[in-house]
C-alpha cells in the first residue's frame, strides 16, 4: 500500500533532508586521497548527533554502520573501511537520516582527486539522470515514466542502468511502496499522486548492468569490474510537482 503523506509529515521529512544535505556538503570537503571511508563514517555519526539526528541504517537488518560507502566497482551497500582512498577512485556515500522520527535518504558519488575522462562522464551522466527522473515525478504521470526517462538517457550516453536495486517510498520506515525502478516503459506502474514521498536513486555502470554480491551478503558490485556511480534524492510530490527534500543547493 502506498501511504500518502500530509503536509506536516512532509515538512518533518524536509527537516531530516536538510540535515542530510548539510552533511553531504561537509563530506564533499573531506574527500581526498588518503582519507578512509571509516573516517567519513565516524564524521557522519558525530555530525548527526550534533544536529539531533540519528543514522537510520545503523542496526537495520543487522547493518553496523551509519553510512554505506561504495568504492569504484561497488554498486551499493559497501562497508566503511580503514583502507585509504586513492587518486582516481570514486566513492558513493549513502545514508538515511532520522530526525524526530521522520526519515530522509540520499546518496552522492564523489571523485577522489583527479579521475579519468571516462569516470568523469559516468559521474556527469548519473547525476543528470537523477534530475531527468525527478522531472517526470509529477501528479498524473506514472512511475514508469521516471524509469523510462532515466534509462533512455543513460543508454544514449553508452552506459547501463542497474536493475537489481531501485528507488522506494519512504516515511517513518526506510522502505515503503511504491517501488521506483530506474528503467522501464512510459505509462506503466502506479499513478503518481500528491502526497507521495519516494527516492529516485539511479545506479549507473560503465560496463554491463549486472551485479554480483560479495560474501558479506550486503555489498553489490559490477560483474565486469567497471566503475559504478549513484546519485539519490528523496522527493515529495505536491500538486505543483516534485520538491527535493534532500536538496544540497
């Protein structure tokens, strides 16, 4: 069942989103060769605590960290670790913030120092794909319109969209309906209505879209070892269109 949110609930989620966005802006200043994703995870723990928020992922189905930190060929759900990031790496930091019971979810991919032109293209296209998806998230459209816009753009740029991990509704729990694939056909899926709140979070690979799981049961990576990027916002649907609750601007 899709739970429509009241204006009060959306405002509460927006406050969580503002804390999350502010945290990402601080992370952007930390990313450089030599830092570890473990240090970033510890920074996030402290930042959220100082802002009266908590990391919702910590303890979720036994997950032990405040963030997911996915490096290079890791698509999602990478564990923070004490191995330093290197020049030319990319890292995606994904987190869910709980502020007074309201949640917001956002992932962002970061270049570590100077990256190759191929990787620059991956980052640019993935971020642009997110916003092309958001443009379609308006009342009267269908969920399939979001995925179709993302898929057609990404594939036109010679890249591939991950199928195994998708966007989702969010509210007082991390995962609600509707499911929000980043591929598919226009005019298909649930009708988008005022009051819906969900994530759009395309994961895009340089190579094939297939994924494989690490032995830890959490981390997904590309089957061919190519790099993967992800950008994610939590959005709320109003009568006038989508509002980005995790906007960093």
